[in-house]
């Protein structure tokens, strides 16, 4: 049995991951979130639910006990502090495997006009914080995988390709279901993509901006 802690368990991608995992008998889910009203009733039945904030370091550290893998689906202006808290709690509980959702552009890896547009849209208050959060994780001794999705859409499809940290980012968009599929793949096969940062996009979506802009 693999114990998996999902931080930010009511996020759109996290809900899809829970849907993909809940029927597996070899995985036990712990769902950590701030607002129970945002978690559908069916999801509440799929694992242990902990109501709390990642900024509550005592509760976060307790939640890490006996976990084998942490999937962090977090966001916010304090994402850097959240990353520090997650790393510290995992180290204290000797949990090593982490999947961390970040964003494209933290390495200045998005080329061309789309890269310029992305930087403008995400702004100076967003990208630096996510860059610092990723750097904190990369500087730790954790077996992390950082995932940097393209701009997210809600098509019911799994269609994605991956770029590494050192490669130019491809494409402009990707479905949340595709990202959830990749996260689920790593949870079920945790030896993959250790200490890697993965860009994720839908093939053949190159352009100056996502299709809906």
C-alpha cells in the first residue's frame, strides 16, 4: 500500500487525479485542503480528509507522517513560503518523494513571442515567487518532480508532450486532464522523473498565445 498526501486537494487538477486514483486498491489517499465545501462529496469518500492550511506547519508536519509520496497542487502569492514549509515538513518526517505543480516561464525557457506574452501576462509578482519556490525544492534533498504546465484548458482529453528544464518550452496550452494523467503516472510509478523539472504542453499548439486569446 502506497500512502499519498495531496496538498490543495480541491484544485481542479487534484480533483482529476483523485478521480483517476480512487479505485486503486494499492493507494491510500489523504486529502489536505482549506475548505471542505470545495471538495465534492464523492471525493471526500475516497480518502482521509484533513482540513488545514499549508502555512500551519504543525498540522502539515503531522499530515506527512507515514506518507510515501506528496503531491502538491498549491498556488498563491505566498507559494515560496508554502514550498519551504512542504520541504521542511517532508524532511522532518523523512518523506522523500514530491510532485510539485509550478508554472511555465520560471527558467526563462519559453521562447519567442509566446514567451514575451507569457511573461507579460503572468507578471513580475507571479513568476519570481514560483521561481523561488522551485529553486527551494531543487536545492533540497528530496526526490522531486516539478511540473510546469502550459496555459490550462478543460478539454476532456489526454494529449501531451514533455520538455526538460534545459529545453525550450513547446506549445501554448494543455488540458488539465493531461496534467492529471502525468501526475497519476508518476504517483503509480514513482521511480520515474526523479529530480526533474518537466514542461508539459499539447503537441501542435505552438503560437504567440493560447487559442482562446
